[in-house]
C-alpha cells in the first residue's frame, strides 16, 4: 500500500474516532459479561439457583459484543492504515493528559522526603511476588501435563482435583502476568523521572531524550534476518548524544505483524502479534567499505558467507552480499572478540557496518530504564547507570569509534567520512 499523500479530513478523523469508541465500548461490555457468566457458574456450583434465562442472555450478549468489537476494531484498523495516521486526536489528547498526571504525581512524591524510596521498595516487593507467581504457574502447568499423562497411560486420577489444580495454577499465572504489567507501569513513572538525570551524569553530552521517540525507521528496516515483520510497533526511550567519546543514538522498538487464521466454518480471525523486541543503536565505525557488512545472531542468513573459524560460524551469520569487505573486517582477532562478546552478553545481537561509516547494533529483548527490583532511588540510579555503561562496553568491543578518532581519520583521508 502506498503512503497517503494528503492529510485526513476532519470528517474522516471523526469517523475513525467513532469506530474506535464503539470497539472500546463493546470490549468493556464483553469483559463485564464474561465476568458475570463466570460468577454465575461459580454460584451454580455453590448451589445458588440462577435463572437459565439470565445465563442465556449473558452468553448471547457476550458473543454479540465479541462480534461487534471484532468488526469495528478491524474496520478502524483498516481505515487508520489507509489514512496513514499513528494516533487519533482524542488518543493524543489522552496521552498528553496521562503525561501531565504522571508528572504531577511523581513531583508530589519526590517532594516528600523518603516517599520515593518507600514506593520503590513496595513495588520491588510486588515485582518479585509477581515473578514468583509466573514461575510457579509455569512449573505448575508442566506438572499438570505430567499428571494428565499419568492419568491417561498409568493410573486414573480424579479429574475434579485436576480441574481445581489447573484453575488455581491458571489464576496464579494470570496474577503474575497482569501484576507484573501493572507494577512495571508504576515503576516506569519513577524511572522516567530519574532517567534524564542519569543520562546527564553518564553521557558526555545529551542532545535528546524522548521516552516515546525512535531512531530513524530506515535503520529499523535494515535486513538483520528478523522474524516475520509487517510494520514497526511502539518505540520508546530515544536517546541521542555522546557516550564515552562515542557519538550514539538509540531507542527501543518492536516489529509486529497480522496473524490470520480460519476456523472450520470459514470465519477469519485476525490478531496483531509482536515478533521482535529490542534496541537499535546507531553509532560510527572506522572502516573504509564499498558494501554493507551485516552479521546476525537471529535467524541465519540463507547462503551466508562462511569464515575459516567454525566457532565463529556457529555463533554469527554473515550476509552473502558483504563480499570481500566482510573478510577485511573479520580478522582472526576481531572474530575472537565477537565470540567472547557472545559469551559475555546474554542477548542476541545483529551488527551492520555501512559504507558511509554508520554502525548499527541491534540487541534483542533489551529494555532499558526499568526499575524492576530497585528498592530505592540510589539503587534505581545505579541500575540505569550500569545499563548505559554496559552499552558503552558493547559498543567499544564491537568497534564503535570516538569523535576524536573520526576527526583524525578524516584529516588523514582514511576511514568513515
């Protein structure tokens, strides 16, 4: 689909906003009906007489709201894509209001001595509790599968006990996942307040910090052999400046795609899925190149170039169009450094050296500026600082150059221009 050349009209925008409001309203009613149906089932099992008509009406209403939500949600998504807009005016206004409230809440909290430390300590405890629930839920589900296999092939087990066990584990898992999401939202409010302060302390120079921004999407669309992707999803924590002498720009991003399934009746179900989460770092290298040299640890490239090092080939895949430039960069010493980097860093990475001197580094499942288990402001600041210093270490080991090195190479007529 080509990019829309004209701005959407007020009438088109109002129609889109109306479609989204209907979809949101249907979702609220659907959730309410689901809760009421679940409560009715519990009451029935407890011996409370519930009118069959009430249950039937709730069930019909539940499915009706699901159909309405699906219809208007998909219609709104298609229209928004055709209009080429990321958010509607009411969504922008709501986001701005949320930002204002967040700032006011955090400022009130910061103005009270010890309040932030108490809040962080409480949230850190809740975060650990939620993670415990997730782990117990996952282990419990595995145990439930083992019990089902035992029931099927070894000895008969009371299914009523198994059902209660499965429901309890599901609740534990849901509590852990939903709780983690809610706790992280509260923690993010506090980390956002201290992130600019830490950036100013760690970076040589801060040129930009936008916690809703992104690096140029052209960098994101470079081929690092990602999983399936159709569009760039939400981005965050866009930073630009100089870190330990190295010019740097980075942001977190994700790729999303539409998953389409068809049931036995021919009904089509569409859902948005996230295929990749990570961070894109834009810096500079000092090699003189004619072609892009791309290395990845995600999905191996088809017809990838091979080096003489089996250890390196087992860890990194080289895009075939890199040509001789790849072997110019990948000296035995440098390959040893990249193998060591893989052993020291827990995340999977992609690296691209461009002919214009741009160095791109992609790190999968990296999420900076989160509080997690930090119990006070000192721990939070230290965590944010260590994340940035760890990023600087990764850049240095991959071969990012400093401003002074760039200037010296330009004077000598060598390296990046």
